[in-house]
């Protein structure tokens, strides 16, 4: 399957340009290699590690929570293989959205290269945040977090998670890991790479921490809140390109952005600072979800506050830069408009001057002829 249109010039095989043009096809071949491995008895056992969730837990017959939740899982080293496979899937989906949606809009709108890069980033993140918000909300409802808020700070004994919860976290980790090779595939500018690495790394750090410490429900709720604010931010970014209802969108984004960050901080402080502030455990065991120790509480709370401060500063800086760009463009437009108006006025004055002088010169000639 071809995801990108090939240029008239065929680059050498496995060259830099060849990989950029055909990276989705190459990744698809690698993914099909694992899928085809299921067809053979000798490789099926190895391939299934990449395609399905691992480290399942036997469900006890008398377990009330287990019976309601279905299959239960822990985390382990085999999760890295599953994350790798779904990282390949994320790369293929990224290329599909880029080729069949964003590139077609770019050709129709005829954006500049700088605007194309910003539009592609907002489009890709917008789709991801929308899907993650809906998916995460459905998982929260299925996990009965609304009826039992204590799940936000208490891991289900003995430190397990349901299929939906684990698959959500595996998919999230796979997406953010796929963002690293995408910096190369999308030809990201060198000056933009450090900021992107920090942005990706912060998401990976917090998602991994919530996954390994069995703070799955708390992490999921904070992710949904965070993704919703980010979704609205990128929607405003897309409105910025269309210049339609832009100011209304920015006002709505500002209100939701402030409320979302405040709500995230409140949930973090209440959960970590109050409900985990009981008696500290002397024998912490992350394998069973027992992480109620002072060091873990301080780490979780400080990291949550840090990422909120960083994202707030990053987005404020971004919108301030866009405001400066818009001001410069508007000033340039007004300057050109004044120069055009001044040129028309001077041209009109010149024509009137020529016509007046012609009349003055022709008057004596008429007088001479009459005499």
C-alpha cells in the first residue's frame, strides 16, 4: 500500500529520501511480519507476545471485583514487545491521516511551508487528543470511577488492572514512543527538536509513572482533563489558520485552559495530599500497588505541578508568538495599503497637473488665432 505520492525522481534504495518517502510502507512490512508469524506453529508463540496483552492474572472464582472486571493483568517486561508493535501501528495511522486528510487540505488552502508544519502538528495532535478523550472517558465509566471515587487513590488488590485499562496505557505509551521517529520522518527543524523532545518526554514520564505505580485511575482522570484542554488548544490553532471565529475560539480556549489546569491541580493535591496522607506504609511494594510512602507522594505531586507549569508556560509563549506574528502581518498589510493609496493619489495629482498645464498653454494659442 502506498501512503505517500512518489516523486518523478526515484531516490536510491535505503537512502535518506527513500526512507522519508516510503517509511509507512516499510513499517507496514515490519508489522505484517509479526502478523504472519501467527500462521506458523514455530513462530506463533513469539508473535503473540507482540500482538496481545501479556502478564495476565488468574481470576479467582470468589473474587467479586475480578468477576466484574473480567480479565486482570499486571505489568512486566513483555509489555515492551506489545508497545513496540502498537508503536508501528501508530506510525501507519499517522501517515494515513497525513496523506489522506491533512495533505489534501494543505493543497487546497495553499499554506506556506511554515504554516503547513504548524497545521500538520495541530491536525495530528487534534485527532489523537479527541480519540484519547473519548476513549479515556469510556474507560472511566466502565471502571465505575464515578460511583466509587476511592479508586482514584487506591489500586485494586492485589495490584492489578483490567483489560481496558491496560490496553489504554499500552496504546498511550506506544503513541508517545512513536513521536520520536516521527521527528525524523516529518523533517522537524533542528531548533524545534529540543522543545519537542521535552514535550514528549514529560508525557512518557508521567504516563509510565502512573502505569508502574498502579495509579491507573488517577492517571487516567488527569490524562482526560489534560487531553481535553490540549484538544481545545489545537482546535483554536486550526481556527487560527482559517481566520473564522478565531477570537471567540481563543476566548473559549483561555477559559477552559485555566479551569482545566486548576481542576488538574486540585485533583492531584486532594488525591495525593489528603487521601494518600494517612499512615505511611513501612513496606512499600509497587508490585501490589502499595506505594503510600512519603517519597512517592512528593514525587507524584511535584511532577504533576511541574508538568502543569511547563505546559502553561509553553502554550502562553506559543500564543504570544502568534499574536506578535498577527500584529506584524497586520502592520505590514496597513503599510502596503497606505503606499498603494499614496501612489494612486500622486498619480491622480500628476494627471491633473498635466491637464491644467495643457489648458494654460493652449489658451494663448486660441487667442492668437482669434486675433
